[in-house]
C-alpha cells in the first residue's frame, strides 16, 4: 500500500540500493538518479506519476532479482532469454527516467489544488506539533477531552439524555420499549446514548446490558453471540463459537428469564437487522406478532418472564415504517437536532480548545475570539465537526496559526460542501508528517472492523512507518502516534483493558472515505460485494491500479481468480478473511501473481490448506506475513528462503509444529509470533537470528502450561541484544545466564524455572531497567526465591508468579508501582493481602490457590484496586471486609469448599458493581442471591460456569476441551486458566467491559 509516495519511494530505493543482492550497473545508476529527484512530499498533482514510478521500480527490481537468481527465475512467470531480457530492462529504465523527469517538472511548475493546500504543512509546524512527550503512561488512553468520559463535563443534548433516561428507568411501564435516537451523521447520537448507558443509576437498574456497534443482518450469529456474551458479563455458560442461531435464541431467552435488560444498537444502517436478529431474539416479538404481520426467519417459543426490556438504537435512517403497526405501543422516536452555533456550539468549542484557561477554564482569549467564532460557524452545529476542529487548535494561541486554519477552511469551502470532510482534511493537515503516513494506513482495514491496536502497531513497524529513537522503541513511538490520532478525534476508542488502556479502535466510515480519496489521489473508486451463506464481503480498490485488496467473507476463490487476476500484479497490501473453499492450487497460483505484495494477512479458518505453497517465496518485497488457520501445519523451507525483507511473521492459532531452518535468512525479522500453535522447540538458528534485528518473540501465553524451548547454541561475544519481548520461553539455565545481557527487554515470560536458578534470574531482572511485564512459573516441586532481588523498578506494572515462592515481600518492595498482580499455586503459609494493601497503583489483583490460611480480613488500603479475584483457597472459612478498596468495581471468587458464609461487609465497598461466584454449593449461592437482592440494585451477583456447554461436541470430559490447566494442575489441582485470566487484559474477551466506544455518529 502506498501512502505518501515521495517519502516512501525514497525509503524503498534506499533499501534496494544498499540491502539487496547486486544490481545491474544500469539499474543502480538509474535508481540513484531517481532518488535525487524525489520530493519529500508529493503534491496531489504528482501522486499518480509517483504511483506509476513505484510500480516501474518494483517491476525492475523483481526483474533484476530474477536474472540474478535461477530459483526465482524458474518460479516466476516472466521467463525471457538473457539477451531479450536486457533489452526489456533497458526499455523499463527509459520509462523510469521519463517518469522522474515528469515528476520533477510538476514539482517545479505545477500549481497545487485546493486539496493540496489542505495536505501541505510547513516543516517548522510539523516539528512543533510532534507529541512524543505527551504520552502520560505506557499505553494508549481514550482522549482526556472526550465529551462523554474526559475532563469536559458540559452536558450534550441534556434534554434528550434526560428523556431517554426516564424511559429506561420508568418501572411502572412494563411494556417493552424500543427507543430510536435519529439524526444526521455526526450530530452526536452515540455520545448522548453513551452518557446515558454509563449512568450509574441505569447500570444498577438493569440486570444485564449490552452495547453492539454497527450490527449487520449478514452477521446474525456473530451479533447474537456478542449480545449473549455481554449479557453474561463476559462469562457465558456456553462455548459461543459452537452455537447456531436457534441455540443462541434459546440461550438469550433463558438468560432473560426474570431479568431487566438493556440493549443498545449503535449505528443501525441495515434495516434488515430487525428481522434477522431483534424480532426473533427478544420477547417483544410476542407483542408485534399479535398486532401486525411480522415474518420471522427463525421461530422460537419464548419461555422467559422478563421483568423490564428496553432497546435503544441510533441511526441516520427513518424507522417508523419498521414499527408502523405498534408505534404507539413499542416504538418511541427521538430526533436529534444540531447544536445552535451561537450558543451551544460556541460553548462546546471553547471548552474543548481552551480547557486550561485561567481563571475561567473554557474561555476564549479576546484576541482570538473573532477567528474562533468564524471557525465555529463552519461546524454546522455538528458535534463531530466541533471535536475535529477543536483537536486541530487545542491549546494553541498563535494568531498566525489560527489565521492559517481559517484560511484553509475558506479554501476548502470552494471544493467541498460537507462540513465533516472539510474538518477531516484540516485535521489531516495539522498532523506531523510521520503521523500522516500512519493515519492513512488505517485505510487498509475493512469497513466496520474493530481494529486491535497491537495489529496496527505491528503493521506500522513492519512497513517502516515508525522508527526507533534513542529514547523510545518503535512500539512506544507508535503509541504516541495513536494517542495523537485519538486526541484529535481522527480515530475512535474501542474496548478498554482493566488498566483503562485501549485495546482496540474504530475508524469512522466518513473518515475512511476521505482517507481512501487521499490515498488514491482521485474521487473515483468502486467496490465489489461478495456473499457466502448470507455473509457479505467488501473489496475496496482504486479505479486505475489495485494497491489495496481487502476481502471479507464471500467465495474468495471466485473473487481472486476472476475479477482481480489481471490486476493482481499491482496489489501492495492484501487482507483476506473467510477463506471458504480456497484450494491449495488456487492459493499457489494467486501468490505467484502478487509479485509486488508487501503485506499479506490471511485468515485460513475454514480452508483445507495444510501447507503453504513454495510460490510464497517469490514475494521478495513482503514485509508483513500473518497467517491464521487451524489446519495449516507446514511451512516449506523454500517458502521463507527469499523473504529477505520480512519484518513480521505471525502464525498464531495455526497448526504449525515446527519452523524451518531457513528462518535464519530473515535477517530483517522484527517480530515472530507462534502463540497457540504446536511449536515446542525453536530451530537451532535462533541464536544467530537474535543477533540481527529481532525485537519481539511471542511463543506462548503467560498462563498456559506449555513453554517453548529456545536453543541458544554456542554463545559468542557480541553487543547486547535489542530484544524487547520474550514471552512463553522455557527457562533453561543457559538462557537465564544470558538474560543479564538482554537489558532492553520490556516483557519477559518464562516457565519451568528451576529453584537452583533463582539467584541468577533475580540478578538478570535487576539489570532490566525497562521491564514493564514479568511472568515467572516455577518447575514442578520447585520454589522460586525472590529474596535475591536487589534493585527497585519504577516501570514494572504487571507481575505474574505461578508456583511456590519464598520472600514474596521482597518483590513487592522492589516493584512498588505495580498495576496488575497475578499469583497462583503459591501455597503461602500467610495471608498476602497485608503486604499488598499499600500498592497505590494496583488496579487488578488475582489470587488463585495462593495461601493456606483460613481467614481473610480487609480493613484498609488498596486505594486504586478496581478488580479482585480470589479462587481455590481450600482452607478459607471466614472473609471479613471492614474497609479499604473504595474503588473496587468487580469481585469474583469461588472454589473455596470450607467457606460456608458469603464475604461479610460487601456493603462497605462503595463502588462495587458486580460479584461473580463460581464452584460454590447451592446453599452458598442462595445466600449470595439474597445479598444481591438486598443491595437494592447497588451491585449484582452472577455465577460463573465451571464448565461451558459445547454444542459442537457430543460428549465433553471436564478439563479436556477448551480448558487449559496450569502447569502443576495434576499435583495441585489448579483451576482452568480461564479463571486465572478473568482480569488479565491479554485475554481479548473475558475481561472487556461492556462499555460503548466513544465514537460520535
């Protein structure tokens, strides 16, 4: 995928000239000449020529390598006699020279367009706007200026919010209600509903609630699964992936029995969602069926006796016709209007731009007021536009900057009518140059996807869009870029982890549309929809040459082999999911066509492909390769041999058993991910590979019993490694001895640590000044001695210790700023809570089979704790809570056979919202239910299933399917890891809050 063509093409030529096999003299000469002609940034006028030039450069590079390499020559589809080949090469170089001259002329004589003016920025401004130092913590947070959860407390459409809240909490009206909040895009519908959804009274009133964004009728089962997951607060008693639609409908019906529930459908653009999901799934279907001719695609006999049901949805589309027959009984329609520009919009803009003004925050300086009002008037009263404009100017009091931005908006008025588009272009112009490239990269992701931030960072780093600095790693630089984009409202927050850090983000459709226009340099583009068993797909492609191929669902084989075969040679980035019936022969043929591919992201689930074709080795420009699929078992040695530019290799959740020795050829490799595979030993070449550019090695998840052995071979004298992540590795003595030189580690996770290696391990940890996450699991019958730790670390925020441990208090003194602590199978003779209560930053605490005492007393401390889980304390008989833990919101516990009475003093936890109980007897559960009922909706009590029902299995033995056990489960009877992971942010689903993303609609 090409972003800022001039700068990225310069980087590509630099690589070809200095990092590839020998070039023919005439090729080297022409490449060096072109490199000197390229501008730092291409105007929109020259983008098309720059794209053509990049295509030619890549063609010549592949041609050069084929002539130099017999292997690639045989695999390729261009096979010419040598003399003819040199003639062809000469012709290609002539075209490159002509394109370079054309671009140079455009840069010298060309007149920028209005859109060019919106895309240019001076180097001085770019440098001043860099926000590396603005990151408050390691991680990406929702914007501090978010109008629903940040420091801006001004009510938005408060009259509408109050009306929705009254409709939700009116316990006298037992009729089912559907509340539609309608209005044009960007007006603030989602923000209003979000504020109501997060309201403490609403949360306490409803027994279960769920928030679904952009629901589609083509994804009926996925939507139902997510509703059920959230209704059970992330711990449903089922394996959702094995449930079909009728089973899901029955499960929802059972879940709602006697419950008050709230469902929010945000951004309904598909009217069919009512027929496919809502009408069949919820009890108000009875009311509709009696009053109108509603046709259900799947019928279900409802048994639930629900207490109070409410559905709230937001949409740009009219919905009265959907509820025509029962509009007075069920449907309440609320139209949202734009804010008045003279009052509400102006006040909101000032609050967002001048939050620190003294003595009165939110006051516009007199010298800027005229220009500020002129900018506000161009918002159309739309909340999303106000936020975008505010993100550009926040905190800036330079009159020249304000004049420039107002002038740019006036120029954009001449070419664009849509206020949102103009605000997006202005925000884009205000970005630092590297951030612009990263922002445009979001165009690669399919529409309506929730995008994991880790995946974004991996792609940016692999593509070379971010660089390490002496102060920051590439990951930390990426986080700073993401934070800037979040704060400027160009991307929207998604799900949060327990610490409050973002795990995912969303890309607004209208922003995505503008991004694709910028990338393509043209307003002309088209899409092709594909369907497969009711699933819709989307392929986005430029009108001239296909640089980005993104396919979701559908019969991928038909799409690739027909519509895009002729354009395959132009593809730069390819993301495909739902591989369906793709055959090995088709995949081999397709890969041989994608000669210029840089990014290949394939989800192979559902495909019968077990090995990758050798033709993968012809993709010599590939920098990012991600493959997922349970049936993929083999990577041929020849498939990796020629991928000399590969920086990211992801094989997670595949059936791969071993990695080929040709892994050594990947000297540019930055990240290797083989989690949730069958790999148990890395090839012997790893010691040599470590000395190149490897930064991240992901082998196994922290709580899994499996570890992967990493042979180091003969150790040689070399500079300290730059490795930053080593997760899931077996702790051999030789590895522990070597760890002391790996001082750049940010994350370390080791298993089977021998007791004799405790001192060496602690000494190595003392040298890791940048370590943020540490996971240690002892070997069987071994004990970890933590008393050898000598130095305090201010950066470690996550600690996991599994197995017997001595001198745990020493670790707590060395790591005083812990945010998350997980202890399991430690069998301590004392209660560890007193030594932990003064950890001021501790947000998450998980204790499983941790100590042998019979009493817990919580009297004080834990000022920041939000989530606490306590499991399998076999001797526990009494649990008293007298104080402390003022911020505790979620409590989960269970499998304590001697505990006959519920924890005493739950009422002393003022912030408690949810108590989840597992593995206790019926009498105990009844007592907990009474406590929940007596709390008058202040907190809820739910039960966690010990074993989930698997609808895809005929018979399931406990602990054998979908239940991993910790390493010492046989000897110590540990719980399934799903309990250990309840509050661990590395688990993608079980710990997510049922909260909406902070996106405006």
